[in-house]
C-alpha cells in the first residue's frame, strides 16, 4: 500500500512540476518588473524634489543674486555600455547653477568660486544657502555643477557616475565655461571649495589643473577610497561595485580605487594655496582618511595649511551648519580664500558673516 501511495504521489508531483516551475518563472519576471518600476519611480521623485528646491533658491537668494541654471557638457563617458552604438562617445551633458551678485558691474572683473556638491549620487541643494549667500555678498561669482552621477536628473545621468574620475573634468568644464562666457569673471582669480566628496573633487582639480586655480579649500574631504571601502558597509560599497560604475571591489582592483583617491595622488600637487579641515568625530569621512592625505602631502614636501578639529558638534557637517562655532570656522575659510582672490567686500569677522548670510 505504501509503495502504491508513493508512486501515486510521485506521478502527481511530476505532473504538477511544470506548472509550479512556470508559476515561479512568472513570479520572478513580475518581481523584476516591479523592481525596475520602483527604481524609475524613485528617479521621478528625485526630479520632482529637485524642481521644488530650484524654486526655493529664488526665495533664499533672489534679494542679492542673479540665479541661473545652465546646460553645458564635459568629456564623454569613461565606460560605454555599447561603444559602437549611435551617440557613443558624445560629451556628457549636465546642468550647473550660477550665482552672480546683483551689484555686478560688467565693466569690472570679479573672482570666481567653483563649488562642487558632496555625496555619492547627491546634488546641489539649498543646504548650501548660507554659504552661497556669504560668497555672493563678498562679490564672488559662484558656479555649482551637477556633474555626472548627480541625483535629480533621471536614471541615465545617475548611472553616468564616475566617482573620482571624469566628474573632475565636468567640474573643470564648469570653471572654463564661466571664464569663456562671462567677460566680468577674472580667470586669474579662481578658487575651488568643497566638502566631503566635493572636497575630493576640489583636491583632484588642483592636482590635475594646478595652473588654473589660485586657491582651494577641502573640508572633511574623502581622501582614501581603499580605506573607505574597509570601514563602510556593503550597501555603500555596492554604489561603486555596480557594473555601470567601477564594477569591482577594492580588493579586486586596488589600482582603480587608488587612481580616484587624493591621498594616493599627492605627488601631483604643486603650489596652489590649500586649506584642509577635518573633525575627529566625523561619522562619514573618518579622520583617518584625511590624516592619510595630510601625511602624504607632508611626505612629498608640499606646502599647505590644515586644521584637525577636536570633536566639534555636528560631526561631518560641523563647519557648514548655522551654529556659532560653524560660523566662526567659516570666517577662517573666507579669510583664507580672500588672501588669494581679493573679493570686493571680504568677510573678516563674525558680524560681517552674520549680516551677509542671515541679514541680521
């Protein structure tokens, strides 16, 4: 009897197995489709958020600044999915913000600040409002590029990411655009500043284009991607290991991660006046990364300035915040920039910064 039941069950299973397999395949396709739909929906929400924030810029800076958003281009993608496809090898197009003081006199020359945003797949937002107000109030023209990989411009731009690679040239292209298209921008008074990933971009710009920037500031800069992959979680490493980006982990291609890391490229640094800030309680860019950068610069005999702040509240954002200590530190940054760029109305103390950024 048992043998008969076993045979019957086996026959029944074999008869239903194709149906089960078909159901599983169908379910897998449905799940895959939902994931793709969810990914596209996320990018659409990012676009909507970007549009809202763009409007906010006019409310926050319209009283002191001309605000524009320009469509420009940088080099072609470093990795083409299909190198022979139509359009392969074309320049990468991207948007960039431009802030020009309302008081501009086009017969005069003004210093330029290049301000790349931070974050992996992030974007330039009104998070930077008070910093941009401080800069514009001093008479700086500011350009803030949304280089390849930035969020808010759809999946295509997002997947062009080249962290520590050709994004450097996108930012450099924004510098060149301003000089070529605005006669009142002084090509001999150009500075670049950035925090975190933006700090990495600032460093790599002066490493690769040493004669085209007169000063640089790098705040809590991402400095060593190899060390960074070691102390961050796999979800962070995944951003670099996806096929459209590096496509390998640091263990499998250490040279590629070195190529994209300022601490491993300090031999290229020449004599651009440089200020570096870091904070010992930074929970994003561990101080060990910036210490590696500082030690590498010293080992190469380079001249630069730096300050390692001890457990300043705010961690990774300590000198970008609206706190009293954050503002005091930014006065130091502005003074450093002004030595080389000579803005019309430099900020020299806390009271001047307070009025420039916050009106009161």
